[in-house]
C-alpha cells in the first residue's frame, strides 16, 4: 500500500472519529430544545457534554490539517468549492463554543435563553451541513480539467446531498439522545429513551434510503458489507435503547456512524473528489497528494502523536463518566 493510500485511510478514520464524538454532542445541543422542559434540565444536558465537547472538535482540526498536508489539491478544491457551507459551519462552531462558555456568566434569564438558542441552532445547522457536504463529495461535483470546482451553490443543494444532511441530523440527534440516557438519571433519562426511539425510527428510514441509494449508484461488495453493518447496528441500537441498555445502545449507534461514514469513503476510493463533468478530471489519491517525502514525515509524526491524543481523550471520558441529574444542579450556579 502506498503512503497516499495510507493517508486516505487515516483521514477517513479522523472523520469517522469526529462524527462519532462530535455527533453526540451536536445531538445533545439539538435536544436542549426538544427534550429539556426547563432551564435546569437544559443545564443538565449541557453539563453532560461540558467536559468533552471541545476535545471532540480536535478531531475536526486534525482532519482538516491532515487533508491540507497530505492532499493539498483536495483541500484547495474542497474549501474553495464548498466555501459558503463550510464558512457557515465554522461560524456555527465558533458561536457554539462561545455560547457554552458565556451562557452561565450572567444570571439574567434573557441572557441565558439567548445563548441556549445559539447552542441549539449552532448544533443543528452543522449536523445538517456536514451531511450535505459529504453527500456531495461522495456523489461528485463539477470539477474541470484544471482540477477546480466550477459549479455553484445550487449544484450542492441536490436531492442526494440534502437527504444526506437529513440523515446526519437525525442520526446525530439519535446518537445524542442515547448519550443523554447513558449520562443522566431520573425522569430526563426516561424521556431521553423515548426520544431516542422516536428519532431512531425516523433515522432508520432515512439512512436506509440514503445508503441504499449510495450502494446502487457507486457501491461494490465491500461497501455492501458496510451498509449491512450500519443498518444492523442501527436496529440493534433501537432494540437495546428500548430495554434501557444505554451502554449497548450508545456503542451500536456509534457503530452505525462508523459503518455509514466508512461506506462513503469505500465508495469514494481511489477518488477523493469525483468529477461529474469528466471522470478523467476527478481528484484522486494520486493526483491530489503531497510528495512521498512529505507523507513519510507526516506518518512518523502521526505514529508518535496519535496514541498520546487517544490516551488523553480516553482519560477525560473516564474521569467524567458518572451520571448526573437535576439534583446535581445548584440553584445559583451562575
């Protein structure tokens, strides 16, 4: 296997890790409006992801940086062609981070409600737009002979990509509801399970249509295996959530994300951005990659740094592993 193939796999792993981890905290952000009944319950939901949300975003920074270094042509075409949706995502992530930090700085109800609304919308919008972006990457976009994107914003808003956005939004919300059930106690835990079952049923329908469409369009035997795993894991997550086994449900909803994103990358390889104008103009792991020397240096650095990051993040989740409920929220915590 060539180094550019190795880095394609590593970048896929980084995006999978990002969607697995950031997926549930996007979902929790959406659930602050759908699940919480009062301000105290909103604080419970926010506290479930408070210690980890910023660490989850490290995976996005690493995926973007790795793409820039390993596949500069891919990075340039992706970020220039998808400039507006990626800018919206970036702004949402910035506002969302500020909202987490500033929400409790003042006790006024209007102040806190404003930041809670920001958390909701700045979780929902990226959860949807990431699906639109990756739907377009998997489907292919208008790339010309100069390896540049020549389409417009309207080209990105096609039915396949929009369906992909609905899939990621519903799947992340389901993943978040299962996480809330895993991390809370009392009435909010029970309502999280009910919400997970309702959202999960919608997710199953949307995901089956989207993944089936992907398989019919560009799939092979390997991607079919990933599709089967994704569907089986999602059904398993629903079944275990129904009987209150939140740990298994969370693991299986995470496996659904892993298998679904893996399927998209499997249908993509050896391309990184297919061209819908001419197959010969597609960006591939070969024509979009950096030099072998650059990839070699990156591989050594990744081999040293990655285990340290995984150990640190795993330790963080272990430290903050206990469940919380409304009884743990102080009356004057501002």
